[in-house]
C-alpha cells in the first residue's frame, strides 16, 4: 500500500489484520504476565504499540484519499484516539 491508496482500503484491508494481531499480542502479554514473565509481557506490549504505530502512519498518509473531505478529520481524530488508548492500555 502506498500514499495514493484509498483510505478505506488501508482502514479495512490493513486495519483488520492489525486489530487481530493486536488482540493476539494483548492475550499473549497478559498470559506471559500471569506466568510470571513480566519482561516478556512488556516486550509484547511494545510490539503491539509499534504495530499500531506503523498502521497509523500509513492510515494518516492516506487520510486525504477520500471521496468526501469530511472523512479526513474524522479519520485523523479516530487515529489519535486509538494512539492514546493504545499507549494507556
């Protein structure tokens, strides 16, 4: 996917696998913490955050590629909210 890719493709085609991987990484991190491996849990959380950050950058670059311009600020707001929530949890 490039800078010219339509936002909906980045949001759905790339975003769904990212969300599945994020869920898997959260479950693995919590499992590692429950087993007493806090460092592995932290490493998995960092990997989850970096995965989201990579997708965010791609979606941010493509946020202007929409048919209706009002979607650009909505998408950017949702991306920022996701970044804050990802950093918090």
